C-alpha cells in the first residue's frame, strides 16, 4: 500500500473527481431533461421513467456482492497476498456472471408477461423491445462490477469518476443527436446499451493497464470465498432494504395519512437534502478500502487515526453544507419552483438537522463495512426503519406534513448520538467520549458559531436570484476556508491536508516540534 502522503493525496483526488462526476451528472440532467420530455412527449417519457424504475430494482439482484468484492479485494491488497486477491476477483466475476444471466432471464420473463399489464398491442411490442434492450445492458454490466471493485480497492476513484463522466456525456450527447434527427424511445434505449458496453470495456481496460497483477479467468471460483462473500453480502443487502424503508417510505405515509397533493412540497424539500447528502458522501465516501487495507496489515493505530481525522473533516463539511442549505433554501426554492412551496423550506430545515449528524458519522459507517462488522448495521438499520415509520406516523397526527420529517430526524439523532458511536468505537478501540467530542461535537460547534455570525450579517442580502445566491455562497466559502484550516480543525487534520495537496511537513515538523510523519500516523 502507498505511504501516508500518497494515500492522502489519492483520497483527496478521488473526492474531487467524485464531486466533479456528481456535478456533471446533475448539470447534464438539468439541461437535457426538458428537451427529452418535449421530444418524447409526456406519455413516452413516463413510459421511459417507469422502465428506468423497473430496471433500478434489478440492482437488488446484486445482493450486496459489489461491496463484498471491494472489501475482500482491499483486504487481500493490504495483506500483499496477490493469490488471494485474484481468488476473490475471479470468484466475484463468476458470481456476477450468474447474476447477469439471471437478470437477462428476468428481462425475458418480463417481456413475456407484458400482456398481463398492458392492453395496447403497440405498447406491448414497444415494452418488449425496451425491456430486452435495457435488460441486456444490465445483464452485461453485472460481470464487469468486479473491475469496479478492483478500482475501488486500489482507491482509484479518480479513474472511476472519469469513466462515469465519459458515460454521462456520451449517453446524453447520443440521446440529443438521436432525438434531434427524429429518433424515438427505442433509439434512446439502444444508445444507452451501446454506451454501457463501452463504459464496461473502459473499466476492464483501465484495470488491465493500472493493475496488471489482477487476472480474470472464466469459470474459476473458490467455494470458501463464495461463502465468505455471501456471509458479508447478505448483511449489506439487509442494510440496503432498511435504507429503502427509511428514505423512500415517507411519500407512502403522506399519501396514506394526509394527501397525495402534499407529496410534492415534501419531495422538493427532501430532494435538496438528498443533494446535500450526495455532495458529502462523494467527498468523504472513499474510506472503506482504506480501512480494509489497514486491517489486512493489522495496523489498528492507523485505523483509529484515520477514523478521527476523516470524521472531523466530515463533520466540518456536513455542518458547512447542511447549515448553508438551511439558510439559503427559502430563497432558492422561491427562485427554482416559484411561490406556493413555502412548506418545503421548513421540511429542509427539519431534515437537515438529522442529516448533518448522520453524514458527519459516515466514515464510521464505512469503518464497519471495511472491517466486516456491518452485521450490526443490518440490525440497526432494520430497527431504525421501524422506528422511523412509527415516529413519523405519531408525529404527523400532531404536526401534519412536518411530522413526517420530524420522525425521520428524531430517529436519525437517536441513532447517531446514542447507538452508532458505541459500535464504531468498540471496533476502532476508541473511547466513546473522545470520538463524540473530538471528532463530532467540538468541530460542529466551531463550525456553527462563525457560520451563524455570517448568516446574521448576510441575511439582508439574500434574494431569490441565482447570481445573488452564488455570490453569497462564494464569499462565505472564501471567508470560512482559512478559518476552518487554522482554527476549527486540529494539527493532525492540517497535517493530513498538507500531505494531500503535496506540501509535505512544515519547518517546525522537520525539526521535531510538530509530531512525526511516519506510518503510524495512518493517513
């Protein structure tokens, strides 16, 4: 494994590229969606959206094996065991190939069953073509997930992001050309399939060039590795189901107990908070392979140090972005959606309180996955999902729409303050008090105080205008960055940042006054 400085630089570079990938995806989607809707028409676009939702559920066929592949390849890499690494990679490829075949069979079965839920012969024929094309894209993509796991294990998030950006641009450029020249929805599906194949081929080529020691042989697998991977993956699968219930059940509660019309203002607010979450997880969601590699080396000092450093940085980032979303959301929603969505701003404020704490502790979640201790997460996620639904139902009786958001926030706060730190600290062998204060509460308070002061003085300048909002955010970032570096984060985090950007030790550190920069410092 690379040394501390190069690891830090690789992680920061990966975070930057992941955020760039997210920015490109959101920007292209924002631009292309109105054109696609106008070109296809409401009915055909609804048809395409329904098909995309259906194909999204095919992802559950993964059964959590993608995370298992990344975890065990990283562990083997940390041990320096190339033979075990290839055994895991080949077993993963075999399992994903079986899943890909099952996905294709499911697509064929769905095409055959089309007359059961569609009556128009023309729509039946169209649905069959689309489901077979998109099913083929999904089925082909499954075996190539092993190469994604390899890139993650080698912490090459930058390479993955470049490939994803290329896929986004190629797909949407192809769709634009196709629809501009009179093509239809079938052509859109074919373009999606072709670009998906190119994207998979690109991942394979990058792995062959950058990781030549990884060799995939068809139909080679190891029974012991299969058992280990499924023992890991079913827990991930349960966690995923719990997350679906926690984060995608609110609309059903609102429809059942309030009104379908009230889903829209809730969705607008929840969409902003979801974007905030994507930004933070793209920035700090790179630690799972690092923890697995450290465990493979038996280096628990580096695990503890890395956990504290990255959690501190995650807390500062979560508080900065989350509080900014809360402050600017009223003006942004008014500019984005127009009048009539005032309740969405309140939804944002309620949900952001829990989201800030939940995202601050995201490195701890990655630690549990990286050390194969996520069986506790599976149990906790299930309990969280049940508590979330219960609290939301209770609170909506008293607070209507806001009660649904309040139920989610209270559940998240209880989990992140009282339960998750205990398990994270147990496996990191850290005192809970040190983790809570040093990495979470102290950085949160240090971030909230100057931001609160800035918001107080800036409140009169905020207008429902994109340029004004952008100027306020830019000034806020310029003022906050040096403040965070010199006064909010500690010397360990500053040393990590200097390593990440390639500045090396300071003069004070070179002469022994600022701590050693050896491998025991982890990142």
